[in-house]
C-alpha cells in the first residue's frame, strides 16, 4: 500500500477498528478515512453507496460490527443477524459498485461448528451445526465470507476475509450485560477488589477452553495481508494456544490483585466446549502473534483503569 493511499476504516471507534487505525498511523499512512455512526449509518445502503462513490477509498477495512458476549448474542438475536448482515452487504456491494478492488472483512471464530475437531482448520467451515447461543451472529459472519468469495469470483475483486479468535485489549467493551468474557472478568475482579469481597462469581463451569489474542496482533495481521496483496481464501488469525476459563480467571485476578475465592455458577451457559484455531496458514504467510497473555491482560487492565474505572465511581 502506498503511504498516501486513501484507507477507510469502518468502525474506527471500536476495539478492532481503533487498533487498525493506530497501527496504520504508526506505520506512516497519511490518509486514513473515518466516519462516526452519526456521520454515516452503515445500515443505510443509500448513504453507504453515496459515501463510497464520493470518497473512493483505495482500501477498506470492515471492523464495524454488532458484537457481544453469550448473553447479548442470545437475547438480541434478531439485532445481531440483521445489523451484521446489513453492514457487510452495504460495504462489500458498495465497494464493488464504487470500483474499489481491495477490502478486508473481519469475522469471528464462532463461524465454525460447535463440536469442531481441534485445532480448527479453515476447511471445517459448514461441516456441522453451530453453537445455538450465537448462531445468528455466526450466520451473518459466514455470509460475509461468502460475499467476499463470490464477488472475487464473479467480479475479480480482491476482498479478504479474516477470522480472528477471541480478542481483547484497549477499547474493549466492559458493560457487564454485553461484554465478552475477558473484559467482564477484568471489571468483575476490579470491582470485587474495591469492595473487598470474599468471592468472585463467574458464569459457567470454568471448563470450556478458549484462545485469546491481543487486538494489536490482529491489527498487524490485517495490515500485513493488505500490504502483501493477499488474494487467497479466508484465513484464521489466532495465537495457536488456549486455556480454560478457570485458568483465565486465575490469570485475571492475579493481574488485578483480587485476593478472594473464585466461585463458578454452573446454572449459566458454557457455550462451545473449545475453540482453538489452526493458524498454520497465517504463520506460513509470515505472521505470528507476539503479545503473550499476561502482559496483554496487564495492558488491558491499565486501559480499563484509565478509561473505564473512573466513570464507575464518579
């Protein structure tokens, strides 16, 4: 990518979009295009088409999405499938109509079957039933992959799909009703420490295994593949190792400094038993995750203390 190329980052205020925007700027890209939701509603096809036809960015990163944890996915099922489908359809079709050849669409590892062989290879897509708690979101992200694949096939575009594992880091969502497990654990552990609680209650059995990657590593992969003009099939992005939710909770409380006991509420859903991505393809393309879990959690907690914690007690 030319350093002066016009690059549109959709969802630049979110965790993923802000990480991509920061890294683009740090790498010397001078013409980064962004719009807030108030300035451009990505659910509005006419508005998206007008924006892309006028601005004509050289590259697009689709980091905009409606996201959340198990509870949010399970409650707002219609919102998750509708909004994510519309964002993808409007931006991918709009890019094609505006003559934009290169685009990266970011998905999620939840696209794979619930009981997938581990580690999960890209070819396992659509080989079994999805996890029911997040099926609407997963279906929307699968549609995004197929949109990119088929626009490339029919129109000769170069639209890339990346499937990252569970992400965390600066800019994460710490709303306990909608957040993912790692930021939820950080907030719960912090508040329990402030209250001097004797125990911390955690949803589920603690037995499911999950892989966690710092969002800055995903940003590196996203930009690297765009710079390399990668035009192959969709690719997993992960760190290649996992741990149980119990082990994650132990790591979080150690970083936060909570001294009480962990209690697991088995009446709450566990979700998929294991989600570990096979990352051989992206490793062979020259990328590996660099940020280890503990320093990554320390970085996330520092951001939480600076940006979220003050508002909780104001």
